[in-house]
C-alpha cells in the first residue's frame, strides 16, 4: 500500500514569493494533517481536516497561510508571501479517522532566501 | 510551554545493549502516547504506542513503559541495532481533539 505522498520534496524560493505544497494521503484515510517542523524541534500542527472540513486551524497563521482539501482527498498548503522564518520542513500526515494512528509523508523542505 | 519534554538531545549505546529513551509530560489530559522514529530526509514513522489504561506495551524489541503518577514514559530497545540509529519523537494526545503534541526528539546512535 502506498504511503502518504508529498511534493515537491525540496523548494527554494526568495522571500515574498508564493509557494504551495501538495499532499496525497493514504487511500481511505479521512483525516489529514499539516505539520510544521523547525530544525531541532518536533512537528507542530498547523491544520487538521476531517474529509474536506478544516476542523482545527487554530495554529495556522491565516494572514499568509492557507490550505484546502477539495473533495476530501488531496490537500494543498500555500504560503503567500513567504518570509525568511518560514524555512522549515512541512509534513503531511493522514489517519483512518480522528484519534487514530497518524502516518507521515516524507515532508517538503522549504528554504526561503 | 513544552507539554512534552525530551530532555536529553542525544544518546549513544553499544550494539546489543539496551537503549532507554525518556519522555516527560505536563498535561494531565493526555491519555495516549506514541513514539515515532525518524530517519534523515524522511517523515516520522510510527513505532509503538500506549494507552493510559496500561503501564506497559511490548512489540518485539521495543517496549514502552508509562508511569502516570510521575507523568513519565520511556522507550526501551533491546537489543539495540545499528539500524535503530535515528531521531525518536515522543508524542501525546488526549482531550477533545486528536492533536498530537510532540517532544523535540532524541538522536539515538547505536555503535557497531
């Protein structure tokens, strides 16, 4: 069974530019998460989806970050405009349902110059 | 405020010996605890979990112990193998939502 797929794996952009990350969860997984991982830290939740509904986006910086999960399957996370401090790894995870074990993708490593 | 704490940033053990990775938490609402393992350039991989109704869960070479009164859990790996060298994250969840709160991770190095 295929795991969580993320693309791109690496992205380098200049500050103030927009950037988007894509995630394809494990087939049949209704719950999808986006995490931010800074160097030397554990992942921190940005947003959680139950199917197509964002049920917890309290940690998402809404002035520059946005996310969507159309049709309750794939999801995109966007930053516009990017800032230097956004350099980090962005992880996507999925689970069969809320409260169940989360399975992570490989992440997208973002570098903002 | 770190609700899940992994106070030791690194651990080095000899192959074949026991590795003990520690984790402390402060939130009394946490009732489910997980360990994830992460290799460089990969996402975290689920390793083992434990519910607060148990004090021990074993899966092969991996055992997690939970001491609720001390708000402490530990992951034991025995015998340790070089392939176990990775970053290990302790995570906890509980309460009304399924949000996972992670520690900072500990880097385990198993020497051949």
